[in-house]
C-alpha cells in the first residue's frame, strides 16, 4: 500500500508542532508565507516519511492528511 502525505499550506499556521513531533525529521517550516501570512510547514525530506501519522494527529488545524494511493497497476508487478 502506498500513501500520499499532504500539507494544506494555506490552512497551516506555522506553529511547528508537526516539525517537533516527526520521528524522522521530515518536516520544516517554509521561508515563504502563505495566504494568511504564516510560514507553513512542508516536507523537506519527503523520502524519509514513514507515514506514521503523528504529524496529522498533532496538528491543531487539521492541515495534514495522509491518504491511500489507489493502485493503478492492478495485475502488474
Ligand atoms: S507521517 Fe510521520 S514520518 Fe511522515 S512527516 Fe508525519 S510524523 Fe513525519
Ligand atoms: S502542526 Fe499543523 S498548523 Fe502547525 S506547523 Fe504543522 S501543519 Fe502547520
């Protein structure tokens, strides 16, 4: 099963809780403001993400989602 990790940068308030809680040090705070004037979190090292969902659970603004990716290649290896 593959997963997609998404941060809604315009919902994020840049509190940094997700950055602090991530056990794999995947997340960082961006240097570019979002539409609300906050510096949002982003996946600086997306390849290290283990999709543990701790960041999703921690985020007070529900800005992070992890969703399953539909297998497009059913029947193929
Ligand atoms: S899902 Fe887990 S490993 Fe991935 S960014 Fe969130 S806290 Fe880090
Ligand atoms: S915990 Fe949520 S609001 Fe806070 S920096 Fe992370 S994504 Fe943004």
